[in-house]
């Protein structure tokens, strides 16, 4: 496959943010051949949609700079800048230009940030490949996980629910592109998951990077529980002490998250805990640095 879009992207990111150059070279060096191909497929898809390398580089730079700014705030105040959905709704979820850049940046971070790559690998490894039934994804955002799930699994129907019209549009767009060959039945609904009135239950439920975006993640987990069939595969990711512009719920440690999961009726079947880059888990905990986690849950 032609590597040019990848080199062009890295060159453009390095041009607007030279501090990223070394970090990105290291990030690329750990990608497997298959991951590199998938990354290139995603870039080629974007280019075919008239999303330029410049736009992608700007989108990536947006989340790098936003994250840095929020980290400084968090270190100073010991809390996230915002605590309610109302504070971020109009500037993030319902702001089409911002949301579009944010979601493209986040999709790229799947391959460019080692913590996000680790969660993506865990998602693909643990996703049941042969099971049938109904798949639900809450907050598909850019749609990349949703599209990979459709490619890698055999569910009969795929449902997405997202509160942002921009995310719904981006997910629909990636799924309908012949590039990725997603031929199963699907429906992407614009709704607040908490208020979403589903008449169906599901056999695979995915909620990646959503819990920290809501005021009452415990209630979200309970809603997930209600919609899960017995034996369903349930995959979530979230984070501890990880500021971002729209993170409003702060998990201060892994224990508080595990307790909330336990209270919702799920138990943890499989867990990945990712310390801050370059630190051990112990150092990360002591210094209250960001932790990412991905989990497979099961109904008790
Ligand atoms: C940070 S993005 C995560 C995107 C993707 N799942 C990933 O892991 O990269 C969070 C997504 O959740 C959506 N979201 C936030 N609150 C939601 C809610 N109450 N109901 C449904 N979707 C929500 C946002 O619109 C956004 O698309």
C-alpha cells in the first residue's frame, strides 16, 4: 500500500507542532504491518471524502493542545474544568466544526497514542468474532470502532446511539463508504443514551470513552445492564485522572470505577489498565497521572 498519505500527515503535524515529531516516529514504529495498513485505509478513506491532510493534522493538533491545556488545569485545581453536560454541550457535541475536528483527531489517536492503540488492540482481541445476535455501540463518535466491529464480527444487526448529530453523521458516513465493505444491517440513532427508549436487548454492547463524559456514569452502566442479554459481551473503556475538554466525571482511582461497575450488576471478566506513558502503574497512581482502562464485563 502507498505510504504517502501517512508520511504527508506526519510531515504536516511536525510542521505545525514540531514537539510531536519524535513522539510520532516512536508511535509508528510499534504498529504491526496490519495496523499500519488499517491506518492507511482510514487515511485514504478521509482523503476520498475530501478531508485533506491539512485538516487531519489540524484535528490531531487540536486534541493534543486541548489535552495539554486541560492537564495544566487539572494539576492546578485537582478537578476537571467542567462538571455538567450543559457546560460542554454547545461548545463540543453540538458544535459541528469543533466536533468534526475533535472526532477526526480522536480517530487518528487510535494509532498515534500508545494508550489508545492498546485499548483498540484489546477491543479487537476480545470482540467475539463468530457470535450472532444484536450489537449496540453507545457513543460511536468518529465511527471507527463501529466500522471495525462490523468488519470483524458476525452479528446480524448493528445499532449505534450518539447524542451528537455530527457523530451520527460521521459514523453513517464511514459505514456507507464502499471502502470498508460494511454490508450488515445497521441503524445509527441520535439520542441521549440515558433517555433512549429501546424496545430491543443486545448480545454485544460497546461503550468506549463515554462514561467520563456523563454526569451519572453509574446510571449509564445500569442502562447498559438492562439492555444486555444473558451472556452478552460487554466492552467499555474509560479513564482515571485524565482531563479533557469534555470530561465531566472524575474517577479518582480504579477502585471507584470497579465499585460502580459492581453496583450496576456487572462483574469484570477481563481488564486492561494502562499507566501513564513512561511511568509504572505505581508511579502513575502516586502522582495522580492519567490511567486508561478497558474492560470486558459480564452480567452477574
Ligand atoms: C470521546 S467520544 C468517543 C468516541 C469513540 N467511542 C472512541 O472510543 O473513540 C464520546 C462520544 O460519546 C457521545 N456521547 C456523549 N454523551 C452521550 C450520551 N449521553 N448519549 C449518547 N452518546 C453520548 C459523544 O457525542 C461522542 O460521540
